[in-house]
């Protein structure tokens, strides 16, 4: 996607052994970059959310694994890198998926050739992510075309957190259909949940929609239900950090409440995700590990002052404890459909197996 007319991916190699990423912790007020040179750099970027979004986490971890093997490509180093990276963000399944893909690709490779092989595989994961997100956009575009045909005026889409190109290598998941609809000339408007406590909607989704020229409005998280009641939302579309084989969707905390409001008001609720987000080993959403992050993310907020300085201030009394669980799970029964790179399906085991028949045998 583009910022001020310039195309960017969220990460790209600058040389063999170096990767540059957009530092999302500085957005929306500054477009800054960070160079990842070591395994520890990659792990820190994931853990501290300089990069975030399940597909991008996986891609960054893949390059982190490659960086780990530059000086030492032994089996022990490979195992250490996988453990370190997997521990950074426990909920996002693309992380484990990407590390498994790297380890499987490197298993038959001699240690002397592992760094080059890992670098190629990490690049392939990134290119695959771009194509998968483009296809998600194409499949979702058909849904938006149908809604546009039935709607007098723009299609109003509500989204939660950030599942655009900043969450992936390019295009995004939930926002890919919106970008393709906008580029095709369909009238579309996005209600952007602020998404407390880290404000990924207000800080990231709004930033990238504005950069691409997509009409949008930032709203408080709790306004979505009211807008649905008033008929001002035709579709809720979100991304996912992990989806079970039964179709349960784990996403940024607050997603479940949007799904409940959508069901009560007859609004379609869909999740967009690539293959690497599906955890075929789980059949119950309750079994997904939910990351608990620092309470400081909830008790403090960062913004720009009238004088232009970026400052962090406390918004909760020091005497009050805070709980910061980063994700919740929307049961499959509340999910109208899933959009993947292979098409659209019901959020059911049979629906997923219809798109991925090879998984019926566990392959």
C-alpha cells in the first residue's frame, strides 16, 4: 500500500543479514524505521510491538530465525531461536506456523547452507503473505459488491483493531477487501474502533486508511452497537490472531462484544485470515492461550500535545490495579463467514475443510 504516494511493505531485507521494518510504535505521528540485525532484535520488535498483527509477526519471526543462523547454524541454535521467538506473543498462531515452516524447510539442509536457505524461505513467506492477502481482498470484494448493490449510499463497514497492511506484509486481511472496493470505485466508508488500550484502530487503521484515501471515521469502542441499532453499519469485518478448526475466532479484545451486537442487529460479522492463522490442533476457542500484557498499556496513554511533543500520561489512579488481557474469543456461532485466500466459507469444521480438504487427513 502507499504512504504519500510511495509504496511500502511493512518489512523488507536491506541486505543479506539485515531487515528493515516500519516502527509501528511511532505511528501515527512519525513514520520511522528500525533495522533488525540479530535474533534478539527481531524478538524485541515483536514483543514490544514495533511490529504487530499475526501475519506480520510470523514474517518477522521467520527473518528472526534466519538472522539467528548467520553465525551459528547448529541444531541447538535453531531450537534456541524457535523457543525465544515463540515466547514473544503466545496468542498469534502465525508465529508458530512460520517457525514450524522454517524448521521443516531447514531440517534436511546442512548447517553450512542453513542461513541462505532460511533467508530464502523467510522471503517466500513474505511473498506468500502478500498474495494471500490480495486473494482475501478479491474474495471479500465480492461481498462488498453485493452489499453495495443493496445499499443506497456508501457501504458502512465497522472494523476493530488493525487488520490492514500494517498487520501484514502488504494489503492486510480485514482491510484488503475495503482497499480493493475503494480502488474499484465502490462507495465504502469505514467506522474505525479506537481499540483500547493500545488504540491500534485510531493510531494505525485510521492512519493507513487516510494514507490510501479511504473515507473513514474514528469512533469510541462502545459506539459500534449504537450505530448498528440505527442501521448505520452494513458489515462488521475483523482480522484474527488465531482461528480454531471449529471456526472460533480469537482477535483483539472487544471483538466478541462487536459480534454480539452484530448478531442482535442482523449485521453480518465476518473474519478475514490466511491459512497460517488457522490452528488445526484446536477445536475449542477456550483452549487458545490469551496473552496478558503490561497493565501500563491500560493505565497510561500516549499522544501529541498542542505544542507538538509526544508524551505519555497516566489516566488511572495509582491506587487502582488494572487487568490487560489482549484478546478474546468469538464463538463460531456468532461468525457469519470466514474469508480466506481460498474463498469464503461458513465458520464450521465442514466449511473450513471445504476450502482446505487436505486437512481432513491432517496433512
